[in-house]
C-alpha cells in the first residue's frame, strides 16, 4: 500500500511531530512518503491514501488548497475527507457548533463586506479586559494578536490589525482573552479513529499584538496531562455535533460513516471554570503523539486500516 503524508514546502520532510510516523507506517508494510501538497509534479492517483498533515501554508491560499483537496479526492482516498476540510478550514464552523449547543469561547464576527470604519471597529471591541484578534482562516496562530481593551495604544494596534485583515478580504474574529489560558492553560484532547487517545497542555502563546511570524506557525509549549471526565465529555460532545453538522450539510452522503481519522479538541476554562471550545482541529493539527503512551502506534494502525 502507498501512503502520502501531505505537507507544505516549508516542511518538506514533515514537522518533527510527524516524522516518527514515517518509520511506524513503514514497519506496517506501507510504502510511505512525505509529499508537498502543491507540488504539481505529484501523481496523487499513485497513492492508496493521502493523509493531510503539516499543510500549514494553506491559510493564505485556501481556495487553492480546497481545489487541491477536491482534485485528490477524485483520484484516491483523502483523510480527513473533503467535506471536513472544506468545513474545518474556516472558523465559521465555531458559530455553527455554538448554534448547535456546544459551549464556545464568545466571539464577535467582523465581515469584510461590511467595510467597517475605525470607529465602528472600536465600538465592537470589548470595553474591558483583554481580547484576541484572529482571522477566520488561519493556521498555527499566525496573524493572531492579544490586546488590552482599556489601553488606548493597544486598542489602536488592535484596530490596525483588524483593518489589515479586513482589507485583505479576511473575516476577523474578536474573542475575549480568558485569563484561565494563563493560569490553567489550554488543553488539547486528541481522538484517533473516533477513540480518545491522549491529552496535552498548551502553554499560553499570545503575549501581545500580532507582530508576524517567521515561518508557517508559532512554536507551542506542550506537556502531557490527564484529562478530567468533564473535559472529555465536552470533547466528545464537540465531535458528535461536528459529525451531525457535516452529515446534514453534506446531504447525508458525502461524509463516510466511519469516525474522523483524527480530531483535536482544544478547550479552555470560562470564568466559572467550565470547559469551552477554543478550536476543533480536523485538517492539519499537530497530534503530539510523543506525549501520549502508545499514541504513535494507534495513529499508524488507524492510517493503515484506512489505506486497505
């Protein structure tokens, strides 16, 4: 069986998190290769399975990335599949999840077609505390900044950040910065082939305005943790709801009946210490298999099972 692990030109040999996967799949008899997703010379039909991994440069080229995913889906099996990629690469999915009853970090959506002035942006930002500005299509915390509502200079930088994104025809998300991210941290719960695998703690990544990133992602500080049952219940609710939404939006036919090959549910705590969703990652998330006992083997086994 031939398996491609799709990556980006900046990481042609995969991210370090995924490199061990090459040997694990080879040990299971697969002919496996890391392949750059936008390499025009690749014959995707020669692979039995294409697994999306570190394709982290798609955010500025989402239409091209979706066209690639559609083309690959025509000639071989792509996981996670095209309907998932189409839905999950635009963070408007969070609004759909919230409307379906999932607890989500409160978000204000600013759409470019509104042509909002600086004053209009000012009135839409929180009056107190800290807040985060990010684009609805992004990866690796790129183009994301943290601002202080009552500081005039910080607020001015936030307006400039939002205007830059809106001027580039990108939807802007304004989210309250939950202080638990600094005190407790963000928890990522990883599911493989529908089953809970392991959890990790992500250290706070945003300490100020967006200043740009050298590369395609910001470095993350991770450590293994034991998840509470309350967190896992919320994570499972998120994944169940996502499957329902995808099945409905796909007309019941596009999304295959088997579970998502992988899903990462990123949760934080609200002011009442209840878990709320920050992001659901089902396209190209780091899965931190080195931090979960047996996680690499579980992931490799799940991939091989999809390739057969």
